[in-house]
C-alpha cells in the first residue's frame, strides 16, 4: 500500500496562515477601532467570504446548507467573536501563545469524533506547546498584579475550543466540491451570524481611517480568504492533530510582533516559551520526514520521480 503521508511542501503551506494569524493581535491593537471586537470580526469575515463566493459562483446544496452553517459558526462566527475579545484585552504575545492549547484540544476531539490516533511524538509536541503557554501566562502574571485579564483568557480558550471542533468536522464531513468553494460557504455563514451580534452589541459601524481599512483588508484577504483555503487544504491532507501542531508558529509570530511593534516585555521565560513552542513544531514534523525518507527510495525503485511518489489523498480517504 502506497504511503500517503504529506510532504514538507504541504506542511509549509499549512504554516503560512498560522504565521499570518499570529499578527492578528498586534494589528488589532495598533490600527483597528478600539473596543469593537464584534465589528472587527464581522468586517474581517463577511467581505472575504462574499469575495470568494463571487469568485466560485456556487451555492451549497442539500445538507450542505446546514453543514456550512455549523462549520461557519464554529470556525468563523463564534471563533472570531471570541478571538477579538481576547485580542483587545490581552497582550499580543500572551493572546497568541494561548492558541498553543489548540493541538491537544484538536487531538482529543479528533480521537472522539474520527477515532484518529496521533503518533507519540506529535502528542509530545503538543504538550510542549502547552508548557510554553503556561510559562508565558505565569511570567505575564508575575509582571504585575491584574495584568492577566481573565475575560480575555477565557475568550481565547473558548475560541480555541470552537475552532478545534470545527476543524475536526471539516475532516469528518467530506466536502462535495473543492476547498475554495466550501471555505466561501463557511465564511459567508459565519459573517452573516456576526452581523447582528455586532449591530446589537456595539451599535452602528465606526468611522474608519485609511490604516484601519488597510488592516481589515490585510486580515480579510491574507488572514481569512487565503489563510483558510490553505488551512483547510492542509486538513484534507494531514491528521487534524498534526495540522494543529503546525499552528504553533502562530504564538511565535504573535510574541515577536508584540515585542517589535507594541513594546511588550520579553525576557528569559518568554524566550524559553517561544523556544519550546518552536521545538514542538519541529518535533511534530519528524513523522513527515521519516515518511519522505521511506517513500523516495521506493519511488526510485519503481522508476518514478521522488515528486511523483507523494500521492495526495482524497478528502474521502481522510474519513474514518
């Protein structure tokens, strides 16, 4: 039976949105209107979804109306509402590093829903990421009483749980079409759910200056439209837990931007947390590297190029 493990190219592309997402906290605090988390979420998600929907020009059919609503709610509606609450209340480094909890949550949900078991090294990598989170939260709390906002922490943890369930369901429900199309359905559904929340919770949209418009354009196009297409593409080719571990580059970027752009403190504990988190990402890719080493010699024996040896599994092949 041919090995269908993902190549390093798939891992690298899946890491791109995680890197962009790490900038959400700094961009929000620097350029978006203050204290408008639900507006920021709706303005990021809905335009990106509508642009993609106009591009693919295809609507859901049958049960995918309901599935798109569920996935849009979990991956975009509830997720971004909670994420922006945390982005406004927490330092960039702390908020982004809390997302390192995601791998363990995803692995637990994937085991319950898909029966997906992770390699021991992947689990160790996820635990390392959680260790980095705990170290950063502890260090932030030591910096001054009351600096860790419990509402912000709870919001980011809730966002992680919401998206973790949504990511696993993306694998569980075989999409009837390409990733670009199903992503557009989810984004539109999530954005439409966010509109009334933003309107009734915060009132009319605020006036936007040019930096705010540019920031929303960057977050919407790079962080949402392109980001989720690449992320869901990774979910169709990799185990859910492995994808979540790749997402640990998010807190590294968030911490770096918090220091560079917002002047957030950075000491030995912060450096250790980042090193542990990055080490977890590299550790989790060990099974991929071993699979590539096994696959390439076999391809050469069959007279195939190493590039041709990496078969891409279908979405259906990812189902339990």
